[in-house]
């Protein structure tokens, strides 16, 4: 099978646990809930990018690259996991981060520094607009850079989540729905490709986190295209199910990374009822969406709903003020 033939650099601790959320399920009076703990993926506080990076770094090493180069927001979990992967593999790491250097590094940014990444502040460019220029500069300085795409979301990166779905299948939980935070689309695409690979009937429901999209291509089309190209990489025949992208966008709030009452409630509820830490930007917002879907009656009582915890917990600390605010 295609998945096993791709070069893959081991970085995480697999399988990540699947745990029941019985107290939350009872509190909500809805379907039974479980969580897939990719926040425990094992590489420098974990997260879903570790799955993508196993394939992206596998290819970078096969190509003889000596430097990883990627981009994101100042509190990017993807950048932190890329920096950790580079350190693990003896590669240099350059990060193109949006915004300006803050007075004090906190959360993921603190970890980027500890992990030895070199940081380039890029102002309004938080999605990799400056990567080609930086790659050029590194090449001219004699380095062999590998550009890791924004969010690790390419056909190859998405293969990591297809592998994740296969891992879940071996854990013998048969969820009717998988719900997760969707931002650059690779997670959604990989889960769709993985579902096609496994031939599962599971609903794959993405909760959209970031409303920005390319002017010429709506996000839904982007995810469908990524899913198709990932499936092709895995040697799957064209699957009609891949173009059916279920995305919910009612919880975009006041924009990416703006924490409000909904995120506060979700983070607080998971923490107090389950001892489970979500993050304020991604999993907190996605879980707020899940709570809302349950309250609106989107599930039947007999449904089995798996929340895929995609990580991000280091961002709890820089968001301390927003998280403790009284509503
Ligand atoms: C990157 C990220 C996501 C979104 O994954 P995509 O593949 O970019 O859609 C969700 N949660 C966390 C914590 C992330 O860091």
C-alpha cells in the first residue's frame, strides 16, 4: 500500500491514547464522547503536526536537505513542532513568523527559541509569503533548505493524518463522527483520504478556525483538492467521497486567535469535568463548536463522537488574560 512506501521519519509516540469523556457526555446529555489524544504525540508537547512532519521530514532527509524552513503565527504550534523535529534530526530550522518580536517570548515562541530555531519576523505575512525569498537566501548561503508548507498542509503532510486514521482503526473504536479543528486543511484532507483507504463510513466534521482564504479558491475546495492529491499519493482510486467536505463555520468569532466566551467555556468545561486541557485557539474553539452542535441536536443519542485533540496546549500560557476573564 502507498502509505507504507513513503519515506517516514519516526518522531512521535504512537498510538496516541483514545479516552472516553464520560463525565462530559453525562453533563451534556448528548451522544457518547471520546477524545483522541494527539496532544500526547510526544514531540515537544505534541500535536497533529507531528503526524505530518514524519512524512515531510522523511522526504526532506531523502532529498539530502540540511535545513527546515516554515512559517506561521507567533504562537504557531506547527512551527514549534517543526523546530523540534529539526532538532531531533540534526537539521537547522528557520521560522518565518507573523508580527514583530515581542518583548518577552512565551508559549510556543519560547519553545521555538529553546529548540534552537532561527526566527524571522515578517509583519503581516503569517502564512509563508516570505518563504521563497528566505529559501533563496539560504540556498545562496550554501544551505539545502526544505520548505515545509504552511501548516504542513500538502498532499504528503496530509498522509500523516491518513496514517492517524489507520491507527485509530486498530484501536477498535468505531466512531460515527470525528470532530476536529480545521485551519490549513491538511488534517481534514488526510482524515478523508484515510477514511477512503480504510473504507469506513465515519462522518468527518471539521470546525473551521480561521476564516481567511485565498480570494480565488474557497477553503472547502482547497480541502477537497488536498484530499484528492493525498489519495493519489496513497495509490487510491479516485473516490467520490473525497469531494464531500463537511465544514462548520459558525464559530469563527472575532477572527483567528481571538479568544472569547465560547472558547473560555469549552476550555473550562473540559478542564473541570475531565482534567483535559484544550488550547485556546484551535481545540478550544472546535470543542465550543462541538458543544453547540450537541445542544442543537445535531447527533442522535446512540452516536459515538470522537473529538480529535490536535494539540496546541503551550498557547494556554500566553492567553492567560483572555482565559481568566469573567463573562
Ligand atoms: C494546525 C492545528 C490545527 C489545524 O490543522 P490543519 O491541518 O492546519 O487544518 C488544529 N489544531 C491545532 C492545535 C493545530 O496546531
